[in-house]
């Protein structure tokens, strides 16, 4: 999988996680403006957590081409 393909995959997976969070709480049909800051933070947290899992797998599978991801996850 190329870097561009991986980025598209991660974006789709994050969208699925956000959709799953909304669906689990019965809020999939509500306009986003009705969500609280806490709701938005929870969705973002869920998507970020999933990104970390996917990035960790990518690093394990392709360490030679994952320098930027490694740096991102280890920053701070």
C-alpha cells in the first residue's frame, strides 16, 4: 500500500469510527450543530485512538518507510 493509499484508508477508518460513535449513541441523524463539545471531543478521541492503532500496525509492517509516523507518535 502506498503512502497515499494508506492515508485514504486511515481517513475512511476514522470516518467509520466517528460514525460508529454517533450510531451507538443514537445521534447519527442529528445535525452536528446539536452535538455538545463533549460529544465532539469523544468522537475525536475515538478517531485519534483508532489512528494510533493503525499507525502502530503500519510501523510494524513497514518500518523502513514509516519514519514520519514513528516521529509523529513519539513526539512530545
